[in-house]
């Protein structure tokens, strides 16, 4: 039987943590002191009844005390003892085999001391317990399972690694779980199945991306989660243009402008499948994208793709893969005209109320509505495409359905929108004055 001591140091402050990353000793971060004893019985089961608190200092009777300070207030630690079979650990882990049978001091000593952070204590105890009894992992919180997975990787306890992965793959994922896993396993090898599970979850969570990219849960993603989502071949969209504006919004909100020249996320985009007009009119002028590394190379690759002959396209290696297409299940945008907006329209005829911004294939748009100042039974309705550059042009058609209009359906023919003529609509539409509170549904098509 070997006695393993875990000396647990509390989490360092931010400055100490940065020093730790530079290679300095973790023990410099010692903050707090208590002592715990945990015993693993010879039956290979950990019994909570055998756990007791050991103390040092003036009183030598550990059975009569719960805790006692060891050392001064500036240098505190937590000591936890485990009594384990060295041979059993060696069978399960090449790390422990080398530790106990390589001729080092641990080969001849009945005591092994390992210094860890205080927050890692439970994971170490659970790892040792899982080496004896794998099923203890089944009902554990995913935070603990991921921590044990990382430790099992560190100590090369392969059957515990498999069990941790099984438990995680059997768990219904959430965004919090996804983010935690990505943060904790980023340095671990052979995690392809975990990444596949997380990717599948993210794709499902953010489909349709044409709607969800404007939500807070998208802009709140970590860089790792964003990369996993946008790089996925399973992520369906109406247009690659949408993926571009989604990424630019995330970068704008999450990366300081001084750091954007190091933000290496443009590789998640497929410039080849953005429309050539969008590349020329929008992408090349985007102030966020311009600051990102290798932007000009990616832009040129996208533009060149549209100019290549079919023979040249067939020779490309690797050949770019187009994302799956997802049709728009409902209207492009639904505008709710509540009582407040209705009152504004009635009180100030001729003055338009404006919808919130919405998007179609990467292009921002808004709706305008006003009641005729000379005849309140009539109204005007317009669609405007925003941020049109001087050379930009876009052929668009749309239709509108609403109880507001006596004709119920307003159909617009294909119109060429430019910087000068960026809005188009209908004047003097007959409206139903009896209706208060209604929705205007708009379907937009880009030729």
C-alpha cells in the first residue's frame, strides 16, 4: 500500500497565473491551509466513512479536530492523503508505472507527494476512485468529468479516458458545456469524437444561421466555438454572404481593433461561394475584414474563382466545398405594427415609421411605411437597401402580405437598386382603416 499526498495550493491571482505560464513554480501561489485525509480501502472502493481530517501543530490528535493551521498565514496549503495500491496504479497508468518502478525515489518510498491547485483536488480524488471503479463517473457533473478526462490524459490512464469520453458523449450538451469542453480539452490529443459531438450540437443550435447570427447567443460564442461552428461542412445557409457578415459582427463585438490584425478567422469563410457582386461591393470595403491577416489573398481567391474556366475549376486542389443550402421557411422579415406605431402613423401623416434592420444574403435592409397626409385611407410602403456603395447595384424583387392592405398581397417586380436609387415601393396603396395592430410580412428575392 502506497501513501499518496496531494498538497493543494489555492488558485493564484491573475499576475501569479501569468507567471505560472512562463514556467515558474505553482507552489508560489499558496494561499490557504486545511488538511484532509481520504483512504481507498483494499477492496478497491473508496469509502467516505474512512475520510477524516488530519491536523498539525500543537495538538497531535487528528481524530479530535476538523482542521488546523500549518505554517504561517502567508504560506498555507491543503494536505490530502490517499492510500492506494502502487501496483494497481502501475497497471492502469504508464505514468505511475514509471514513477514506482523506474528507480526514482518513489520506488523506495511509501509516500508520494504531488502539488496541485486546490480546485483540482476533487478531480484527482475522482480519478483515483475511477481507476478502481469506473462507474463512479456516470452521475458526475460534466465539469468534473472533463477535469478527470484532462488528468487521465496527463497520467495516461487510458480506460478512464474512454469512460470519461463515453459519459460526455452520452450527455445532452448545452452551450455552457460546449464552451467548457472546448476550453479544457484544447491541448488534449485524440479528442476527435468529442469535437464531432460539439460541432453537431453547435450546428443544430444555430440552424438556420441566416436567422440566429443576429442573436446574442451567437455574438457571445468563444473564438473556439465560433471557429468550430463556421468551419463546419454541415452548417447550412442561404448564402455564404451571410457567413461573412456574421463573422464580421462577431469580430467587431469581441476583438479590439488593435488586435484584429492577429485575428486569424478568415479561413472559416468560403470566399469562392460568395456572390461576385457581394465580394466587389461589400467585402472589399468592409473596414473590419480589411484589418484581418491575409484579407487581400482571400478576397483575390474569391474573385478569381468566379473568373476561372470550368477546366481550371476542375483542377483545383483542394476543391472548395459548398455549404448545404437551406430554404427560407417563412418570410424574410415580419414587421409588427403595434398600437404605438399606429398612433404615430395617424398623428403625423406623411412621416414614415421605419422598421428595424434585417438582412437578406448579407445585404442590410429596412422597411418604410407612412399614411397619406391628404387621404388617411391610403398609405405608402418602401423597401430600402442600406450601405450601397457608389458602384454597387443589386436586382431585387419582393412581395408583401398584410391585413393593412385591402389587396392583401402587394407584389413588386424586379428592380435595380443602386446607391442613388436605394429604395423602391408603392404609393397610394388602399388600406383597411378598421385594423389596429397588424403584421407586415415581407419576402425578398435577390436575382
